C-alpha cells in the first residue's frame, strides 16, 4: 500500500515561506514606524495651527513639572 505524501512537499517550502512571512511582518512594522516618525516631525496643519491661535496656558501636575496646555476655541 503506497501512501500519498502531499504534506511533505510543503515542508520543502518552509524556509522560503518563513522568509516571505518575515519580510511582510517587517514591512508592516516599518510602515507604522516610518509614519510615526514622519508625523512627529511634520504634524498635520490643523494640529499645528490650533496651538498658535490662542494663548498657551501652563498647568501644574502632581510631580511639579510644567505642562503646556492649549485650549481650542470653537
């Protein structure tokens, strides 16, 4: 009785599939990392304009550090 071995053929592709999978995972994470760096350096125009329209106020938090607080006027 001869066995059909179709699953063992997939085992030969395992290193290739692993490399392709890791490539897509690295590509997926690099898109998020690069977009986060890009938006940190170049903020959206509506966010950067809203901070300069009104006066900036400082608020004290529990640790004694000053934090800038902007209030949007609508």
